[in-house]
């Protein structure tokens, strides 16, 4: 088959690394990059390091309101689909790129395959939730990362076209976790290499809720600064100035600010960290895979499967709450693996083959 895959944001590159490798064994893949994340350390490094094939198209759409971004992507993707006439479209996750591609395809009667379907927060206030629900309901096949997600699709009446395959990010994690990191390329804000301390905490924090003003991020950074080892904070480009300003103003010497890091570096920082503090859905799962304890700074649970035995705990953007959660001990039961067996990409391709042969 000819399959058009649309990606646009960092976590989608990480998922596509495992997906494209498998899909290209049996199919012709046309890769479209919407341009949502575009610079060297949010995009290019992943394509290079993870050997993701060069995109066939780059729409260069970034910034603007949700409507502006989605509308521009819809127009661009529709043109590509009309030109390429693929047998199917494949999308990952819940970004505006996912929604725009799904909508463009379904209106052209092109079957949509949605990877990481069925996750629900229970609120339409989250733009990603809107993207997820819409894409799940227009998809021809939904691939779920957890049984819980499949259960949600069952409740919503689309079970007959939905399958549990495991989390494709786990495939990528396993692929990289055993590769020694010979030359870590972790740079500070001035572009100088950062030496990784023998003991450290790893932090990422970029969600609107925690970074729209100084207060929540200051609380988080004050908590991290008071810990018994430095914190490596890999800063998303849009929070660069705020993070720098807070650390300088408050004299936070125990925080090491870095530019976004590549995926191998992020996996290395995760597996060797004392603990992790984040508001990233992807990173909290990776902490879980690595058996490293995580504190998730947000008001709602994103991956409920990880919230067992103190392995991942919700905290408010509040110093005391973060420190209290970090002080607890976790229990790691290695037999509990709700994210599948690390072969999600193979399972997705097997199901696609069955669909192609009309055996589903
Ligand atoms: N990540 C990375 N470099 C960084 C920070 C994060 O490679 O500097 C990886 C991280 O390991 C995880 C993914 O990016 O796999 C998470 O992406 P992001 O936080 O952008 O998205 P979210 O998880 O919030 O959807």
C-alpha cells in the first residue's frame, strides 16, 4: 500500500521512528512534516539520531491560534493527499497535526489509522482531548496503547475498529535504552557542553498551565533547587527566557538549564536520574519504563496506569507539595507492564495487513 504518515511535534517523531521502520518493510510511506516543531533541537536532531526518513513534504506551519494552525495544515495536507492518492493515512497522538490530517483524509474517503487512540482526560478544556476524540471517531482503525484506552473506546461505541497494541513509544524507548551514549550532546543556553553530574534529578516542564506566568514555574524551580542533588532542566524553547530569568533572579544555583536534548540523551538522563519531575505525558511513561520515580506536576492524570505504588504522583505547582511527593518511596513491580511488550509497531502492521486482506 501507499501510506501517508503525518507528523509535526517532538513526541510524534519519537513514535514515527518505530512506526516508519516497521511500515517501510511492507509499504511505501510518504512522510509529511507539518512544521509544528521545526528547529534543530526540537525536530532535526530526532530525524538524524533516530534515523527517521527525510520527510517528503514539509508544510512549514507553526505558531498562530489553534484554528489558524489547523486550517493551514488542513489545506496543505489535502493538497498532498489529492496529489499522492494514498491507500491510507497514518497519524500519531493528539496534536493539531493529527486532527488536521485525519479530517483532510476522511473527507477524501481515505482510511485513517490512528496510533495512541482512546486516551481520555474527561474534559474538553484540553485541546488535545478534542483532537483525540475527533480523530478516534473518524478513524478506520484505532490502535490503543493501553487496555484502559481500549475500554474508553468501547464505552464510546467504536470498539469493533479498535485494538490494543501497546505504546509505540515503549518500542522506541527499548530500542534506545540499551545503546550506550558515547558522546552526550547536552548544551547549556550559551551552547557550551554540560557535564552530567553523577547524581541529579531530571526535569522537563513546558505546559501552558505551568509556564503561562512566573508563579508556577518559580514554585517548581524553588522546590528542585532545594534538593540534595542538582536538577537538569531540559527547557522547551518557548520557556527559555522565563526559565533563565527566574533562575537568575532567585539565584538558583542547583538548577542546570539546558537546551532541549536529543532522544538518546533524554533516555540516558531518564534512566540514570535519582527522580524525575515533569509535566510531559511521554516522559512520565519513560520514567515508568525505567523504574525511576516520577512526580507529575499537573491537575489531572494523563496515564493512570503509571500512578501505582508511588511510581508517578500528581503534585500541584507548589514547593511543599512537590517536595512531599518527592520524599515518598516507590515500589516497582516489574511484572506490571500495562504498555504492552515493546512490539506495538509490529502489531500495528499485522493488523493493517489483515485489514488490507479484508480479514478484520
Ligand atoms: N524529550 C527529549 N528531549 C527533551 C525533552 C523531552 O527528547 O529535551 C523527549 C522525552 O524523552 C519524551 C518526549 O520528548 O519522549 C516528550 O515530548 P514532549 O514533552 O514534547 O511532549 P508530551 O509528552 O508533553 O506530549
